[in-house]
């Protein structure tokens, strides 16, 4: 009966390989020897995934959850015997430290400050505490990023308010010692050093602009 159950559980391609087994134990031993691969390949794959894991564009929550899932799966393959002595607590603490280092190593450079603070803490915080600290830093970084456009706009407004233009000519705070007017210094006064070819005084030229350049009189 057991032989029949095993035989019917196999894919048809394997029927010929075990058709001549005399007992269920013989059939099972033959299948186990050929198809049992053990846990080593899977453990190796999980350890590799942990070593190569990086946050990249993931949020801290998504990154931590993904890493913790691999760590929990890996712990299911652990062959360390249960310990009832006092060293069990120390072993758990060391294992938690390894988790903390794995988590911090995969974070992006945006978290370099909080990472340094955590590594300089004695004793090293637990994985859950580290996750909370990094999550708090992530929220602060998001707030700072959202405020940057507002700060830039305020700086631009302040820069525009510090000067004004009239017909494309900037009104500066320089004062001419000759005409006692704002807009230029004595060594740049057109009435003293001469007008440039493209700015000859004429009767229709705005009086205020002419004075700002030291031209106070029109012809």
C-alpha cells in the first residue's frame, strides 16, 4: 500500500526508475539519494542576498522589512542547538549586533550622520531601536527637502528687492561727490569723464536717469 502511494506520487518519468523496488524503504532510499540536495545551497543563497543587499531607492521601512524577511528565513535553517545556560543571552546580543551592522551598511549616504551616531553609541542599540532612529532621520530629510524650494524662492525675492531697475538701468547705492546723486561714483560721472557713444544726452532723455549717471543737464 505504501509502495503504491509513493509510486503514484511520482511524476510518470520516474516510474521506471523505482518500478523494481521490493519495499517502500528501498524506494524511498533510492529517491532520497538522488534528489535530496540539503539546505546548503539555500543557506548560501540567503547569505549572499544579505551581503549584497542595499537600500538604493527603497524607503527605510521597505528596506528593513526586506532584510528582516531574509534574516528570519535564514534563522529557520539554523542548526545551533537550544541553550539553557546563561550564554544564550550573550549569543542573542551578538546576533542582534550583526543584524544592526548589516542594516547600517546597506543604507544610502544620506544617512551617514545618524549611522555615525549609532556606531558611536555604547552599547550598540537593538535592531528595532536602530530602525526607529533611522526612520526619524528619514522623515527629517523629507521635511528639509520640501522646504528647499520655499527657501530658494524667499532668497530670490530678497535679491530682487535689494535693487530696482528703470528702463533697464540699475539704480545702485553709489553716490557721486560731484552731483550728490545716487547711481554712480565721481570717477564714473559722465558729465566729468564724458558720455559713451550709445548714451549721448538729448532733450527727450529721462531727466532722472540722466542725473543718475551724472548728466544732470541736457542739450
